[in-house]
């Protein structure tokens, strides 16, 4: 057993020794193999490094060749595109030369339009100033006409007072014997020179108020001439009237001449106003022909229509006054009317080319009365009644306008 144990121990030692030897052999073999591998790898690495250097050299050479080829291609392209660029430059210069006259023409056109607008603005300002000056002149003329109307009114009152003073002594002489009888049968007399109560006075236009744009406000003049005078009416009504055989004061020739003179003055003022309107009509027509702006043309046309209507109304008024003047001259042939001034004839000649008045159809005339001694206001009252009849008989279709 001991021997077996010794053999076993010896065998274990041998095994351990063999294991160490094997291990040493293996380790030495590994070192040699590793060394061999290291030597092979180093040689391969050297070969690869040499190949890498050669590849880098070839790459640098190829890059240089590529750069050289690129430069050659660019130079070739420049040589090929140079004529095209030169041609484009030439064409661009030609195009610029062609567009320069157009630009110059456009600039010149804009300058002309600017000058035209400036002239239009200055013309408009000039017309505004002219209209303002005309308005001031019309205001001044209106004041003059009002003063003339007041003067005519004062003359009318003076004539009425004079006629009443002449009638009063004659009536007092013939009323002394029949004073008690006349007191019972006295009727207050409404003066013949004043219009009836509740009846609107005749006016040459459509309104008794001052018109909006006329040189001579004839409506106001006629209204002042024909309105009732309360003081004169009260004085006339207070005088007694005889039942029979009453004599009237004879009409003085100066009163008829004054009436005809006032009618001539009114007719002259209307004709002057119509002539002024005809000049305005010509000016408006010229402005409409010259203007190119649509809005301004429409405004001028509307103003022209208003002016035409005013001229038609003024022509109708002139016709009425002429007929009244003819009626008065026919009724009093012995009294010569006041000679017509020259400027009235010139105004007629200016207006004939523009206005044509259709004769109006006058109604039946009142039967002629026997010749009596008439008071100073009777002629004016008869004129008022005839004017009212003609106003009622006139219609809008009786007036025509020539362009």
C-alpha cells in the first residue's frame, strides 16, 4: 500500500512536471508564433505603407492633371462664350439706345400733362375770381336797381298825392249843397291804382323774392311798383263819393309819360340782362367745347341748362312788357312814349341770334270803356289787369329756344 501510495505520489509529481513542461512548451510556441506573426505583419505593413505612398503620389498627380484639364476646359468655354457675350452686350446697348427715345417721349408727355394740369388749375382759379367779381357786380347792380325802385316808388307816391290834392278842392265845391244827402249814401271807394284784396300782385317772374342770379332784379322792382300802399288807400277811402255826376280829375300827360318811361327803363334792364346772359351762354359753350374732363363738362352743361331756362323766362318777360307798352301806346296815341335808348337796340340785336319767342295767344280783351277823365293810378291799374290776363293766358309751350 505504501508502495502504491509512493507510486501514486510519484505519478502525480510526474504529471505535474509533465504539465509544467507542456505549459512551458506551449508558452514558448506561442511566443515564437507571435513573433513570427509580428514579423509578417510588419513586412505587410511596410508593403501597404509603400503602396499607400505610391497611391498618394498618383492621386496628387491625377489632381494636378485634373486641375490642368479644368483650366483648359474653362479657357475653351471662355473662348466659345466670348463672342456670344460680346453679341449680347452689343444687343443690350442697341436695346438701350432704342428705349431711350421712348423714355424721353414719355418724360416729355408727362411734362406736357403737368403743364396742362397747371394751366387748367390756373384757368379754374381765374374763372373763380371772375365769377366772384361778377357776383360782386351783380350785388352792386341789384342794390342800384333797388335804389331805382325806391325812387320810382317815391315818384309814384308823389304823383298820387298830387292827383289827390287836385281832386279834393273840386269835390269840396260840389259837395257843399248836398252834404247831408251824401253822408247817408257814402260808399267807401277802393282806389283803382291798388290791386284787389286777397289777390297776389302781378310779377314779371315766378317769385316776388329776390332772384338768385340776375343782374337787374326786375321782379322786386315790379313788385314794389304794384304792391298796395296802405296810407294812400286809407286816405282815398276816407274821401266821400257822390252818387251821381261825379267828375274825375283829368290825367296829366306827365303821368302817362312817366309810366311809359318806367316801362321803357324796365324793358331796357331786362334786355341788358338778357344780353349779358347771351354772353354767358357763349362763354359756357366755348368752355364746354374746350374742356376734356367729363365731370367738368357735366357741370358746365347743367349750368348751361339753367342759363337757358333763365333766358327763356327773361324772353317771356320782355315779350309781356313789350305787349303792355304797345297796349298803352295804342290807348294813348297822343302821348308819345319815351324814346328807346340806343343800348336797348344793341341788346336786342345781341339777343335775336339766341332767343326766339313764340307769340302768345292772348285771351279776349275787356270791352272798351267810354273816354273819361281818369286818375293818375287808373292807367297803372289797367296795366296791372292786362298783365294778369296775359300771364294767365301764356303757357310754357308758347316759348321756344333756338340753339
